[in-house]
């Protein structure tokens, strides 16, 4: 449930399979980069003397991976921070401030502290551009690694003698449903631009080039052969899909039942966008490069779904989730309706933005696909009890499918050598990426990597100290501890102000005191049994008393929590054959998180499954 809420917001990047887009999907986003800039805040046009703020953020501890606290930097409404991901990678993440606060302040129930450092707009731009550059470099490195894996898998299928191979995007189409007149109209538009002779010559060259790549050693470098084979297979499949009049697969189309019908003005705008899609297909086909073939097929699929929207009078989009999406099964009792309401607002906003955007409709349509896809997933869980797919970021449809390679000549010796070459380069790249994005509790964590990222925006410490007003080294004076780093930011930089945003429970607790007697509130809300502000969750481990708002009594409450968790664990021994040790495990974890409370420290605060709203504030 928590995973659903974390990754359900539009345009966010949080825990999960971040940067799961393949190289071609990244190429699509790169093509749209000027348009994306229009949709993202933070481009400073102020006078050089106008102060702008670099905000250092500290989020206090809670259970699980949050036990050490967390740090981030904020530039206007954009957050940059480092997170741990599958396969042991520790990656830079870009989030919106509203989503960051929704996850950490609301769902994770953690207080946020902000140290505001004034900068000139010149220095501010320098730091922001540097973080963006780090994010792009990281994306490119991970794309290279993923690209190599996919190329290796393709060559392995060919070497194994498979009659079909798996390729990206193809899964959006159903080759068993042919004769679609919409595809025929697209073919006519492409023919008008390329001419019948150019169209036929293009198809013939694909076959000749594919045969050369699969049989002739000297026509292309080893490092490029697999990518070229994939490109040619996808191009060849495009021509076959168009000629056969293939339709979209039924489950690749998303439509919301509550969506209003298209208005006359919306139909006009959608008709114009359909024409633009057809033109982009023809343009991509004329001068295609590695990575663009997926864009060619994606734009074709969008042409079909936009045409269906116009035919039915209802707004439809492609299913935006890729094969990298994670499936989450909501638990009984999970209330998904507040999340659905929030996603509905996102979808309505995305629809309005798309029909108002004239300069860059592709990026607006990608945001619309993302918003409608996320909402459809959660509504499916509410109405039909379906599992929910979770995938962060701005999504681009990338459903893998199989294409036939039967009858295509292949030089197995050549392909085996290609496979060996890819394995060697892939091994080197894995070692490089592993070293560059490894996690280490002391040397490479959210605190050390963040301050290192800030420092590398400047050529040397002297320049950085002059521009920022201070300087910190990630490996010195316990700066690897998030709380310690935040404290030293306040003491070593000319911070203008420090702001505290109380956690969800503390904020709601403070709102009770003006309307009730203080003693009544304290007694009722001090424990998990009678609290009206918190419902116990298994993720939080068993505990009896809240200790984050009670310093003096914290050791006493901590002892009670320790005994409560031990009792819970003891009953877990009895239930061991039934639950596989889950209750015992939770009891042991509860005891662990109670120990710091005995010496006046607090980690555990309780968490929430969903939040109704994102709170306003700085």
C-alpha cells in the first residue's frame, strides 16, 4: 500500500525501479527536453543581486531504511536526494517538493527541518545545473548497462535458434487482429511523404542490411552489431504492422469510465495532434537512428489510440506501464479512495494541460498517459480488487512483444563472437557502475553523496567557500550522519532561517489541544491503543507508547515498549508454524527500535498508508 502511494504521483521519481527507461525511451525524453523545461519550475531569470535559496533538508528518523534520518536539497519546488535501490545501487533522485513532503512528512510521519541558504541567482543556477547534469550522466550510465543486457538477450535468442525474439514496444500491437483501416490511412500518409518508390526502397534496404548484420563479419563493429540488429528488426516489424493493418492489443488501451465525452473543440485539437503524429512517423522513417525506432513504433501506437478516441468520442491513451513495473497487492482494509481522488485531480489537470498545450503536445500527452494510467490502476484495485502496477517517473509505454525471425539467414559463429564481445564489455560496465553507485553506511550514504554533489559544482574548495559562504567535506567530523550534517550546515554556512515542519501525527496532535483538555489529549493520544490519530500497522513493529513528543518520560515509555514487543515476540513463537515466524520477527524488530528510547533517543514514530491531502507550507 505504501509502495502504491509512493509511486502514484505524476512525474515523480521515488523508491522503485527508478530510471527504468531503456536507451530509446531516454532518447525520446531527450528529444523532448526543451519542452520538458517548460513544464518544470525553477528557471531563474532574476537579477544577479536578487537572493534565491538553496534549502538543505533534514528528515528525522523512523523505522526501516529511515532509521538513520535522511537529507536532501531543495531548489524552489524541486528536490534532489539520494536513495537506495534494487541491485544495491545508490542513486540521485529528482522529486517535486509536494511529493517529497507527501511521502516523508505525511506517509512516513517524519518531521522535516529546512535550513535556507541565500545565494545569488548565478550561483544558484550553477548548483542546479550541476545536479541536473549529474542526473543525466547517471541516466546515461544506467541506460548503457540496461542496453547491454537487452542486446545480450537478443543475441542469445538468435544463437539459440529461436524462431521468435522479444523486442520492446511491439507488445502494444496485436498482430492477430489485422485489417485495421486506421493503419491503412497512416500508410497512405507516409506514402505521400516518402513516395511509393521511396517507401518500397526503404523496406528493401532494411532486409538487405539485416542479412548483412546477421551474416557478414566486416560490415559493422562488434560493439554496434546487436543494436543495429534490433533497430532493423523493429523497422522491419513496423512495415509489416502497417501493411497488415495491425490493431492495438486490447489491454494496451486505457480509458476512464468517469471521463467526460470529448467536446467539439477537443476533437479539433485531437485531430490536429493525430496529423502531427502521422507527420512524425514519416519524419522518423526517413532519417532513423539507433534509439529512434522505438519512437517510431510508439508514435504509431499513439496515432491508433488517438484515432480511436476520435471515433468513440472518449479520451483514450496507451497503457503507460513498461515491463519494469512492480506489481503491488493491496491488503484488506487498505483505503485507496483518498489516493484515487488525488490521482483523479492529476488526470483532470493533465487533460486540461494537454488540450491547452500547442507548442509541445508530445510531452503534454506523455503526462496525460502517465496520469490516466496511474488512476486506472488504482480504480481497478478499488472496483475489481486487481493488483496495482507501480512504476515511478514520467512513463512512456514500452510493452515488450515477440517478432518472427524465421527464414532470416544467420551466421551462428558470427553471432557467438558478438555475444562474447557483449559479455566482456557488459562485465566491465557492471563493475564500473557498481563502484560508482554503490551504497556504504559510512562512505557512500545520503549525507556524504549529497554534500559531495554540492561540492563538485565548484572547481575547488576556495571557489566553493566563496560562492556558498561555507564548505564541508563529506568524510570529516562525522558528516556521514544526516543529523550531524544538517547541524554543521547551520553552523558553517550563512543560513538565513531554519524552518521545522512537524510530522503528520504531531501536527494533528497540536490541533487537538485548543478544543479539548490537555490532560485528556495527552492520556488518549500517548498510546497506540486509544489514539484517534494513528492506527497500528505491521510495518511499524509492535509498540505501546509514542515517544517522539515526550522527552522526560521517554525511557519509561521505552521500557514499556520493550516489554510489549517482547510479549509480542513470545506469542510469535506459538504462531511460528502458522505465520512462518512473521510475528516473532516483528517482535524482535520492535525490541530493537525500543532500545534507543531507554537512553532518551527516538526512532519509531508510526507511519500511515495513505494521506488525504498534501499539506501546504514552505
